[in-house]
């Protein structure tokens, strides 16, 4: 392991809670629209869209909702214009946070983000002051049971940089130039990927004392609860003990 923040694992566990809050469909709808806008509305030729549509179906999203989201992305249906934005945040104890926002109202999104960040102990950062602590990488998440040795050989031969075999999810990180090669190699081997995205991976994760980590994790959770927030990344190296304490809170 290279010491990733593990926040992707926490995010995976939060899926059920997001569904209960009724926010999962909203976030998936935005992902579908953006993917269709970027690569076209045919899931067979748009790999990003195909993966998101599969996630939508797994979450029992109605087919009509999926089709409408695709058509908004391709321009076949009118709808609020979605804008993507990246905001930078200083959390307590020197932790850096990046917040990906997808919104139809940028002013509302930044106002809500500023309020939550200030209320829970963080401060907004100037553009570029936090982002340098992260590197854009391809991320692949696999939840099916796999032969670890076989998966390692397939992914590594295709260019994977790091593979983390967790209890609930296997995470693969890869340089962007090799991202598609790894995806295709896994597909050819019949290994199903639940998620494949470009993410911000922390260059040097920071481990804190548990009480400090919980303070930062609480801030991140409050940010993730905002309707316009799509993804949150931090350079906090979350321990298993902190995750358990957060889940039990």
C-alpha cells in the first residue's frame, strides 16, 4: 500500500446512507448527465457512462430516470445547465481537502460550502494552495470476490501503480496514461468493476490522533451532505480505528 486516504472506502460504506437520505439518485443522475455530455449517450461506446448506468441500475434507479439523464447530457432534453467546479479547503490540524461540485447554481453551491466549512472548523483556501498536495489518478473499485494473485498480475502487467485488497472493496490506483489499459485488461479477464473514475489521490497522507481525525472526518461528512457536492478528497490517512469510531458515533 502507498497509504491512500481510505476515504473512498468510507464513501463506499456511505452509499446505503446516501440512499436513505434520497441523495444517491441525485448524485448518480448528475454523473450520468456529465458522462453523456463528455462522451456521448451510447453506453457501449462510452465506458464512463456504461459504468455509471450499471451503478444506477444496481441502486434500482428507474430506467426512465436514466434515459432522461442521458438525454440531458446529449442535449436531446432541456434541463438546468450543470457546471463543474473544484474548491479547496483547509481542515483543522493541517489537513487539505478538495471538493468537487456539480451544480446548476454556482452561487448557491459556494455559499452552502462556505457555511458548512466555517461552521465545522475549516476555512476556504485560495485556488492552488491545496491542489498541489494531490495527483490526478485513475481509480478502480472492485467489490466481487477475486483471486488476489491473479488480479495483481493482470492489473500490474497493464500498468496499475498500487492495489489495495480491503475486506469489502479492492482498490486499484493507476496513472492516467495507463487507466484505459488497466480497465480493458480487467474487462478481458471477466473481472467486473463497480467504479472507475479519475480521482485526486493525496501525495503524502497525514495520520492524526483519533480525536483530531474524527474532527476532520466530521467536517468531510458535513461537506458530503451538501446537495451540490459530488466528491470530497482529503490527505487524511484514516485509520481503521477512526472509521469504526466514526461509524459508531
